C-alpha cells in the first residue's frame, strides 16, 4: 500500500507535527505501508529516502517555518500517476492541504488529515491586533470547511474530536494519538547530563520540554516557580526548546528574581540529549491549555518522571486515569503546592515514577501505527469499486450527481 503524506512542516523544524510524522512512518513500513512525504526544503536538511523537499521561503515574522513554492508543489503532485498513490494523508492545513486534496481528487483516492493544532487559540497569540472572537470564528469556519472535504479526520484526543464536532465537522473522526517509541525513551544518562550542566546530583529538578511559544502557557510555570521557591529555594527549573516567546520569558525570569534557578537550554537533540535531560529531571511540569495531545508528557513518563500538569484539551486523555501524574488546579500557587509536595515525599515520588513507566507502555508507537494502518486500508477498501460510505463527502457528491 502506498501512502503520500503532505506537510507544510517537517524536520529539521522541531514540533509535534514533525515528531508525529516521523513516529508513524517509521512503524508503518513494518506493517506493509510504504509512506512518501512531501515537505518544505530547509537550509540544513539532509537528503532522506522517500522524502521530496519542495523549495520554500521563510515565513514573514516566523523565522522557524517555511512556505513551499505552490507552483513546484503542484508540479510534483501533478506528476504522480494512478497506482503510485493509494491514499493521501494531509498533515497541515495550509498549502499541503490544497495540494493533497487536488491529488486525491485527480487520482480518485481517499484523503484524510490529522488535525494537529488547536487553531482557535493559536491564532490569537500571533495576530493579537484582531478581536479574539473574530479570530475564533474564522478558525472554526476554516477548520470546518477543510475537514468536511475529507474522507476522514484523525484527531489526537477525544477533546479535539468533541471541539470539531461543535464546529460542525461531519466527516468521520478517529481518535488516534501519536505513540511514543518506547525503546528510545527507556533509559537516559541522568548523572552524565547533570554533570554536563553543573547540576548537583542531589538537586531537585523540574523540567519543561516544548516550543517556547505563547500558547504553551510557559509564563504560568514561571509564576509556579516563584511560589515554589518559598519552600524549595534550591529547586532547579530547566526550560528546553526554542521559539518566539523566549525573549519575553527571559525578561519575566529576571522580574520574578528567578535568574539563579531557571535555565533555558535551547533545542536538545531528540536521539540522545533530550532523553538524558528527561532522565535528569525529578518532575515534569506542563501547563499548556491548547495541546491537541501533549506527547512530551508521555515521553517523560516513559522515563519514570512523574508529571505535574494541567488537564486541558489533549492532555485530558493522558491525565484522565491520574496514573504517574498529579493534576493541580489552574492556579500557580496551588500548582506549586502540589509540585513541592510531590518532591518532598520520596515514597510517593517513587510510586508515581513506577506508575508513569507502566502507564506510558499503553501508548506505544507500534500500537498506534497498527490502528492507523487499519484505518488506511478501510478507507481504500471503501473507495474500491465505488465502495464509498454514505458519510464520505465524496460519496455525497457522487450521490447528488447521480440523481
């Protein structure tokens, strides 16, 4: 089976979309699904098998991202012929969506998309000059129109499925989170990482991993750190990642008198350094309210690092069983109290660490890829010989044309 994925973002750009694509494609190959990816060309990328890089330019006001040449993107998808692609999987809602839909319609193959980003909240942080209600309405109409043109939508969490249902999305939706490669997140060099970053072996360490963006609610964690300092003055906070909010976050650290405690580590290589960083932490702190899943929570848990995190949107599915995690109120003082309490009682910390490891195994990359492969084959089977479902937008068009 041949699947073409189309995305407006991929490595070396670091984010959840890139991670999801890489995680799924590495497992799908073992399940008889051959995946080709079309993605932007970056200055520092290296040639990789089955990845076509489209020339791209920098996005204004967003130096991390690239916009593909639409003409060359279309030229590539138009060069593909029947038999080369059995299904199109769209990963982002920008140029990739329109190119992917164009190919699917031309070849008569199913098209599905993964809804990775909670745009309703995301847009406000990047276009603050426009009214929030106007941006929310725009995001909902945009998402509804795109999703309802698809044969199916993959959502990483039940909360995102429910929200899209509120938008008026009627295309079939499948809750299918990104799994984690348990082999990679099984052990890390705790002592070596601490030595490299001059962190005492017995120091308590709280960690955040993610893009340093305003929608991640990282400033909330800095308020937590200020409260926690009263009870744990030597607590070390590691902020790992890069992004546009870093300058303002660093200023806030200075304002709160946390310069001696909070360290910005920048981007760490996922293959080794990031794993060691997780292992070096005693607790994983996470306060984003806009995640469609919250994969970093599971990565930390897989390494036996208990989480203290807000339960909102995508993280709610992960945190629902309250295994290996503490879920505080959305209040920085209460959050700090729960975090300090966890770090202050070794027996409880040990129990939650063991819970976290066991629980993370339920979210393996192989299990999730198997579910995605089943969905792919079902959509192709439905399409074969007009085997279209009534729920399919394309089937609805066929039915209308036949009347």
